């Protein structure tokens, strides 16, 4: 699934020697900058663009040029960066960094210069560079292909690509061009003198600087090549890599032979983290990049009942499994999901998901040895879901580790209790729900979140956190680092054949499912004799205040005010209020606080309030770090995640 390269303008002729004239980059008009630039360049026009300050980081520059296919990765090694660049190779690199990079012809029969052999692979590139006015031969008709290119020659070529011609420069053109080179900051990370030879390290800097620099007509040059930029004005590197991946390849059979990389040397990423080839599982989805010599692996898969296909069964482009729609990629998958294909509505299938959660592979749950692991949310008896039957049957609803819910028929509801751990396997295409007995696990997750209770935690582990208010959300492996988790907090887990914890459902471990703020007032009426329980609670979460009245329940907070943990159900109903632990802060940073004896980490969304008498005002943490001026009290959720959720600041 390789993205098409951006084409410029209209159609360009393929052979280098057929391209005539100069093709500078153009955009809308405006006014050029003043100063040193204006002193040496004739007046022209340019658009006004938002000013940014690119970092021009050398490592970023090298990665970008490799990802663009301008440089081979061997050129950005410490040794490679020191090598001098010949004029013929400079011509090739320059063309590869231009709109003509895909228009280079190879069947060139003549050479423009006597010292360039017509059989040379560089002839098409030299021809393009010269025809467009980017480079020149000498007065003797020589191109000097093997001679090292100088800074002065490189600058002249780059300015020409940016749309400048000799007529734009007054007086001494060489001096004027070098002045413009400096004023446009094309000299970042380059220390060479005008007549010194350029190395690959120098060219990395110059070419990257060109990408982030405005052309003569005011357009950032890299944008004309289809590049995207970050808020600093630097080229966004990751889209360059991911938008040009090859694949996908499904990891089954002799899948490695389909990928033209040396697996022993390739860098492997699994679900966004660096990993190794040995951890690629059967049916994983693999993309690859020859430019960066990398494998990008997706291990996400979905197992469930095929509800429907859209827009119809004749030409489907998506499938719906357990209520969620997934886009299909490729004609083969569309065929398999169609009326002429393999699957019927109601089949239990496993979808292999690749980039953007698109389906790149599909099979029956049974043939892929798939299972669904999770906990029982509810059980019921009702009329069969089979349209051909009116029998009353028994069903359980299961929450899996991806946060999806499934309903399955069972023979005996008494086998399943609330939150019971279960696994669903598929026998001849039919789901079988089995209750599982879990051994006790307890211990502290390692600092790098790679191990727990003697088991490995892979990058692809599926972790869901559930609370008694019915909320659940995915948890990253890294979020559990250093956390003490006991068996009572583990509702479900699955261990693979190779000893990895692949799935977990945790109960109230991180505390991230709750909200944190200020209970402003609590008025509760509790009369056991009349069974009257009412509560009125006024609270502040962030900058939003609200008041809730409960009937039939209270939370034991009468008369209390201060920072608390709030539990809300999935429909927004207030389900609980709990006091937080507190400490007087004697030292504080942007990440942790201490009272001189204990240290607590700040949560990522810690809320800071400036308290003035009985009023609270949300404020940025950076404004209250001076302990000489502010008295700080940190409030942490000691019964769950153990992180500071609220900080109260009061002026001394």
C-alpha cells in the first residue's frame, strides 16, 4: 500500500535531455525582505507568511533527507558525513530534492560535456541541473564531474532552485549570492569558506535549510514538494516515513521472503515501540520501509460476530463486527466479504487491523485460534436472537480487554457471577464461553514497565481498567511502572504460551477513571428509621462548578469541603465521593512534590487552585512554585494511583 509521490504542475517529459528552459519555484506575489538581502537582490514580490524559527537540528536534517530518498543511510554515518561530494553526485542529489526527482530519464545517448561519458549514470541528472540553470560547466566546456563541489557552487545552485536567477543580483554576483545565502539563514550548521569543498555533512545542512526556506516568491520550498511542517517550521519527519511504507504483509507462512530487507539489520517497531523480529507473531500486520530499513508492525486484531457489510453485499467497502465498523482495504477483502465470498452474516471472524485501524486481513475466529478474554458484565434470559427461534435462552454479556462488549449464549447462568473472568473460544465456528480460574498475581511493576509478577509485559499487551461505577478505559503499559498491584485488583489476565501477559483487566489501579476537584459543600440527611437518605453536593472540577442532589443515597461527606475524588457513571450520574490524602509541600518541581519524608509524582492532569478565603481559582502550576510566597498542600489518591491530583496554593 504505497502512497503515490506528489507530481508537480502538469505533465513533465521523462527524458532529462528533453527538458528545456528554467523552472523556478513560483507562488503568489508580495514584497521581499529588506536589509542585506535587498542590498544585493533586485526588487521582486512575495507573499507574507507566518514567521517560524526552524531548529535545523543536524540529526533531523539527516533523517529527513534519508526518508525523502535523497541520501542513502550509509551517507549519514560518522565516516560518510566527512566524505567530500563530487559535482556529478551533487547534481544527482539536487535533482532528487526537486520536483523532477521522478522525471529523470535513463535512455540518454549523448552527453553535454566532453568530460562526462555518455554511459555515466549521472548524465540525466547533470543534464537536468544544467538545463534548469542550477549548475554550469566552465568556459572550456568541461563539467568537472569528479571534482569536489565548493560551497560557492552549492549556494549558487540552491538559490537557483529557490527561483533566483543571475539578473536578480547586482554588482559582484558571487558576493551578492553569498550575502543572500547568509541573510536567508541557509548557512545554519555550515562553517565552510566560499571556495572550500563540501562534505555530505555540509550538504545535509544546506539541503535541509533549503527545504525550510522561502523561495523568491515567498513559498516555503519544502511545501512545494508536498512536505508538512511542525509549529517551529521544521519538516515533519514521521509523515515522510509512514506515508511511504510498503505493504502490508501478513505474518504467516514464508512471510519474511516477501520483504526485501535484511531482517538481522532491520529496526523493528511493534505497536509504536522498538522491538525485535522474534516478537512478531503469527498473523501480525507488517509494513516496511527500504529507506529507513525498518519494519512497522501492528498486532491489533478484533474478534467478534460479523453483523453486516456496507454499503451492500455486492460491493462492500466496510464490515461491522460487534457494532463497530471497519474499512476494508483491497479488492480481495471486499470479495471475501461479499455475497460471492467466504463469510456469512453472523459468522465469528477475526479482523487483522493495520494502519488507521483498516482491515488488511480477515479469517474465521476458529482458524486463527482466536479467543475473547474478559469479565462478565451481566447475564439474562430472553427470547433467542435467532430469527428462526422463539425459545427463551440464556445469555451473558462480556467486556473484553479492548473495551468491546459481546453477548454469547450459554447453557447455565449459575456458572457465571458478576465480574467473573471468562474466555470465549470457537469450536466449529460456534462460541463457547468458559469460566477461567486465575492464580493469584501480586508484586510491583518494574521501573521500565516490562515485567510484573515474573511475567513479561509486551508492547502489544491489552490492558483495560474498570471501576465499580461501570467506567472502563484502556491503560498503557508504561502507566503501570512502579505500581504495586495485588490480586484483588486483577479481574482478568491471560498468559501466552511463551510466558507473556498479553491481556489484563484491572480494577481501580491508576485512579485515572475518576475526576478530581473541590467539594465546595455537602449537606446530607440520613434517617435510618424512615429510610430517608438525601444529599446536596456543590462542587468544582477545573473551572466548571455544579450542584447535584441525590435521593436514596449519601456519600458520608456531610459538612466537608476540600479536594476530593469523584466517581461518575458512564451516563454522568454522580456515584461516589472520596477524600484524598494530603501533605504539606516543602519542595516541588514540575513533576513531583515532597514533604521532606515522602515524595509523590504529579498526575499529568494535576489541577492547581489558588485559594482566597473560601474561593478557589484555577491557576497554572508554574505561577505558584515559589514556596517563599505560597503555602502549598498536595492532595493524592492514596487508595488508587498514588499520584497528586490537586494542589491548593495560599499566599503566605
